[in-house]
C-alpha cells in the first residue's frame, strides 16, 4: 500500500492526487500500466513531485506532441516497462466554416464540454482559424464526439479522428528579454519579464496569481533562478534561461516570454 496520508498532506490538488494514488495502487496490484485522464500543468507538477519519492512506482506522461500542456500520466511498477508512446491518446478534427463567425479556444473548449464530456477527457485544443480546430482526447471519446459535437457558436461542424501526423502544431510565440536586476526576487524578475510595474506585480503575487514551476508563490521576496518557469493566470509564462552576475554585483537575467 502507498503511504497515502503522507503523500496527500498539504496537497493543493488533493482530489486529483487521491485519484492518481488509486491508479498507482491498481498498477502495483495488477502489474499492469494504468493511465490517468488529462492533467493540467499544475496538477501534473504536484503529482509527479509527490510520486518521485516512491521507489516501487514509475510514471511517464504524454499529451500527444512534445510541447503539449495537458497530459495523461501512465503509472506502473518499477519492474514493468512503460513508454510515453504507449499512452492511449487520440486526435480529432473539428471542421467547419468559421469565416463569418470566428471561434476562439474558449468557444471550441466550451462546445466540447457542452457535448457532455468532462474537462479531464480533453487535452490541448489547437485553433486553426477559419477551418475549425483540432484537439487531443481520450480515445473512447472520438465516436461520442463524432455523434454529439455538431455545432460551435453558430457554425455546424463535423468531427473526425485524424492521425497525429496531421496535427498542425503552431510553434509558440516568444520574446527574448534581458534585464539587469539588483536581486533575484520574484517581484523584480517577473515585473521585468511581464513588463509590469513592480507594485502591480507584488499585488499579483499576494493575490496568489503567480506560480513558479506551477507552485503558487505568495511571497514577493521569493528567490528565482535559472530554468525556473513563472506563470501568471491570464498573462502567460516566463522562462528564466540564464543568470550572470555583473562586475557591480547585479544580476543579468536572460528570459523567454511565451506570449
């Protein structure tokens, strides 16, 4: 049995983690690979951080393509072979003419959920402009969506399964930023990276809107460093690439902003 009480203690995503622990115990008992539904990046970060302490259990994650945000987690005994490529996933095309009624990511996601499925059955949604969208889903939802997802906004649509090779993945829009700061405090680095005033950034941090490596941080004085990922709800992500100390004892911070 897994040490559930210890693993669940102070967990932010307690219900999600509890479900994953159920799957982990199933994997240990059956000697088979078992898979979760889709997890968000913060959920995945917490789950993997907690499970890495367990020597008897191993995990692998996949969302259908390398930079996928939402992913499924596979769990198995440490003695059992487990490969990300073996995680069951399916790609669908949501096709329609959106020239006169453009639809956003929110519209497509809303239509998917409005068809009667839950959020954890849907991975990333890729908007294609006038022609519709593509999405990653659990395989058992493909036929259901083919029959039940018939409209997005005012536009009639058809849903079909497609090979993953037909996914039209757009490279993320990025912006390189270099800033020289007196310290590596979260409020200082994040305000430079997100082009916000420091006082406004402090407010965002104190409200719990800022995460570092998907963990909520509410202390403006928190120290960040190379490879840390800073995310702000509604504002995107900021990756710290390199930090170098200047001759005057300040810090030159190279960052990548994901727009």
